[in-house]
C-alpha cells in the first residue's frame, strides 16, 4: 500500500467527494499550511492514457476551488509520514508557488505553419557514408532551430497583444510536422474573457499560420 500524489493546495482547500485512480477516494493530507491531495493504492500506478487522464481530472477538481500546484504523474510515497516529510522539505517552495499561481489558469497556443515540413526524425546513415549521416543530422538540427526562432518571433507578437492579462509566459519548441512553437500563458482568471478576445485578434493577424488554442488548464507548464 502507498499514496499516489496529485497536487498541492492551501490547507483550507481540501478535496470533497473526489475519486482518483482506480476510483480511490482522494483525501487531503495536511502538512503545515498546505494540503497534499492523495489517494491510497495497492501499488504504484502504471502509466497509461486512462491513468494520466484520471490524474489530470483530480487536479482539475482542485482547480474548481483554487489554483493548485499540480504534481506530475507517478509521485508515490509509502505512507502519510513520508508525505509530510516531503511537504516539510518543500514547504517554502510550494507556498511560494501557490502564492504566484493564485487566481490564474493556464492557456496554451500551438503555432503551426502548413507550408513547413519537419525533417524526418529517423535520420539513418546513408550506405557507406558517415559524412552524409552527419550532414543530415546537422541539417535537421538547423531546420529545427530555424522553425523555433520563427515560432518565438510569432509568440512575441502574440504575447505583446495579450500582455495586459498574462502573468507569465513560456515558449517551447513544437516538434511536429508543421510545428513552430507552443506558447503557454498564465492568465488572470478574472480577465479570461478579455484574454480570449485579445488572443483572437492577435491570431487573426497571422492568416498564413494555423493555431490550436486551448484552456483553461491547471498550470502544468508553470509548476516545478
């Protein structure tokens, strides 16, 4: 037996009638000024799409009360004492993150260019030519860097358009066939409608690109 951990909230926000992995009851383990949402399982959960979705659903349940610090799937401790020891070690960090995330939600934008194709991931050595292989690898890296540079430029323009409603921004490379970048915005929940309106206008100014916008989500991109 042990405990699967989902997220961290201020101590006044405890789970009520929340089902976790395998339908297990989710409870809040109080430690100092925070509560760790956890459920008891017979063994560590195996990674699967269904398990990841259930884990995410518990974190979203916490989002209905407060913006939590989401914990990555797979964090497992043997008992409540171990959970409290972990909380003591990370108390200052978790409390600082809760303060920074208060009243926010994550929104993401994936930036794609249909005119650009990413080089194949499987770059194999041409028969009898190590040089050809190295050149292919270098070309793939250069193309990726070029796509990401363009993605960062587009992200900068979008960020400027929504900056009034955004607390923090994160930009990462998007390694898909047409991907340029993934932008994660930490948005003030009270300004969500205004953020969406400003975002729509910003995206419309790039007719040659495709965008996949989503949210609100728990702040996965901003929790450590």
